[in-house]
């Protein structure tokens, strides 16, 4: 079971009139993992997720969720998945606890609603109706509604959009708890740090296609090189330094007395650089390693800023 | 919450429990909303009391409450099944409530069943309240209770179809405006408080085909005049119900 994908998308195409939102997208989601679908606004993230949830019928391609067709097998699939929409989904006149209790009643073995309310800090909402809750409270209620039915798989569409940093951390913690308890999570985000902090797998989407998929570490390693910087005596013999370093590594002195080494920056490379400095009587000051982030990977792959 | 809290244990609740919970929630939402109460309770009550006590409109021979009570019952049905349901459903659609519930274990037909039950529960409360007030004003109804029940049910079906058609195709704001406007126009021109024979003959024959006119006329035939079964009015309501509900089923959009 562990190795079977919970979501398998092949060649998905979805058009709205003349606009193609998703254009031949392939994606596999591992059971028990947190998968982040990352991309700028308009990349096709929400359309992809809503096709998995059964809201959209593919124009081409196949989508299987828990082995089921989200449209044809909707009745069988819906009790098994949890859905957090990007916004709304609650009666404007309903209180937070009332709506959550209601969602619980639609399931056979729901979570303890009181404990969930406390866990997500919704207790302070009291008798306030949905339309008067803060944006953050509305987001947390929506998240609670997605998990209250004890699903096998949850889809969270931009779960931390509009949250303050503390609420964002709290949502991240909940996602980690879900994974620890064996729930598969698919979330969309345009926050790089969110994908890096949470995801076991990241699928980078641009213009309706997956352009890269893998663990954040793998994507960062494969997608871009890292940089080591230090300052020292001006005019060091970089040719001699390069001989000590692996092939493909580059070294430069962009401004007098500052040095930049680009390549596979790992502990071995760092040790080689510092011992070369020791041999040449150089004291390397301010050594810093710049690891490439998903943000760099994205920029490199698409030529676009993520939050443009 | 401790480890294992979220361990998957999915499953839908039994259908009767889901529909029951949905009905209870929908009814609470209807009764909690101030604008809805204005339409469904306050306006019908005020009209009944005011026009029974003060002879503003010539309601023909006999006590005015005997003319007014059946019309006000028809208005109550329209206010809940058409106006109230259209506005509420329009905003639920706009705010993604219908969409979100569409991803829950509750099937769509279950949601529509619950909405209908919530309308019926509200109508029962309205009928009880208005009947008590009418009796206090000296109302003496006649006729066949079965005919009254049949009229109320067919009227509810006709107005629900039209209300859902409107809320499922127009924008929420447009539904809000149109539903209120239609409510007002039908209140005046549908034989609720103003007898249809006050209108010119040509207008009468058209107005008489409106669902509100058929419902108030049918209720009046039975409750005021003791008719056994007002087949003509029942027929008009049945046609509206079939047209409205099938159009709603065809054109209703959930998002």
C-alpha cells in the first residue's frame, strides 16, 4: 500500500473557454507524504486540485484519487478525502463551532470537535458568526472542516494565505501531525519557505504543467549550484586553489579581496578551501555558504519571480 | 491532541443522520437571519393584523379576516419557499457553501432534500403562528383540510422551483433584488390582500395564472367558501411546479 500513489494524474488538460488552465499535467502523490504544489498565481494549482476533488471534469487525461475517478466515483471518494477551499465554504450566519459540529455529523467517526477547536485556537470565536470572524479564524475553521472527518487524504488550497506568522506555524504543525498519523496531504502554496519547511515532495507548476518534481533537497541540489564566499588578502592565486577543488568548481574575485567559489558546496569542499588557505597563510574572514533555495530553482526553471 | 489522533478513519454518517443534521442547520440559518424573519414572519403578521383591523381594502362581503387569512397563508408560503429560499441559496452559492458541501459525504440530492425539509418546517411554524393570530381576530375557516394541505404542498413545490431557478442562475445580489421585487409585485397583484376582481378584466385573466394567485384563490375557495377541491388552482400550481423544478434541475449551477 505504502508505495501506491494516492493521487495519479496523467496528461491532465483543463480549459475554461479559450484559456487553457492545465496543459498536459502529470503528477504522482505518495501515500503518507506531504506534497506541495508550488507555483505562481494562475499556474493551474487550484484547477489541478479541484479536479482531484471532483469539482472539475478533465478535458483530457486521467485523474485517479485513492484509485477512484473523482467524478464517476464521487460518492465513494468524498467520505475519504478532506477539502479546504481557498476561501468561503461556510454559512455566513453560522458560528465556527456550529459549522464544525455540523461537518462532524456528516462523518461516521469524526474527531473530537472540542479538542480540535482548542487545538486550532478557535475557542475564542465564541458566538461570533462566520462573516464577522477574522481572515485567520476563517482559514483555521476551513482547515478544521477538512480534517474533522478523519480522512485518508486532505487537499489544502493555500492553507496559510493571509495568516500571521504564529498562526502559520500552528498550521504547519498540524500538517506535520497529520503526516505523523498517516494522513496524506496535498497542499498548494506560493510560499517557497512553506514548501521547503513542510513538503516531502514538491511539484513545481508553471503554465499548467509540472516542470520539476522531487524532494526540496533534491530540487535544490539538482537545480542550482551553491556559493561559498569569504574575504582575504587581495590577489590570491585562484588557479592553485582550483587545482585542489573538484572539476566544475569555479572561483572568482569579484571585488578586490572578496572571493566567490561556486559549485557543489559540501563539507569536503569547505575543508579543502580552508586548508588551502592555511597552507598559503591566508586568514579567510566571513566565510558564508549560500544554499540555493526553491526560490532560485523556480527562477532558474521559469525565468519568473514566484510572487510576481 | 495526542499521537494517533488524526489516524484515518473515514466514513460517511448514515443518510438519515446527515439529512437530519443538514435540515436542522438550514432551519436554524433561516430562523436566525433577521431579513428572512422580516419576510417570513413580520410582514405576513403585520398585514394580517393591520388589514383585518382597519378597513383599508374592500374585501367583499363577510369579515375581512376570512378573506385575508387564506391570502396571508399563501404569502407565507411564497415568502419562505420562494423569496427566502432564493436569497439564502443565492448567497450560499456565492460564498462557496454549496461547493464545500458538495465535497462532503452528503450527496447533492440529500442537500436539496434537507433544504426542502427546512422550508417545510419553517412553513409549519408560520402556519401555526398565523392561524393562531387569525383565530384571535375572529377567523372562521371552512372546508376540506386535505385540499388545504395539497394546495400548500403544490404551492411550496412551485415556489421552490422558481426560487432555486433564480438563485442557481443569477448572481447573489441580483437574486436578492429580484426576489424582493417579485415578492412585492406578487403581494400586490396576486390576490393576497387586494381581491383580483379589483383589476381590469384583461389583467385578471393573466394575474389569475400566477402561482401566488392560484394559491391564494384556491385557499380562499376552500377556507372561505367551503369548496371541496379547487382543481383549477391545483392544476395551475402543478404546471408551475413541473416547469420551475425541471428548469431549476437543468440550469442550476452549484458555483
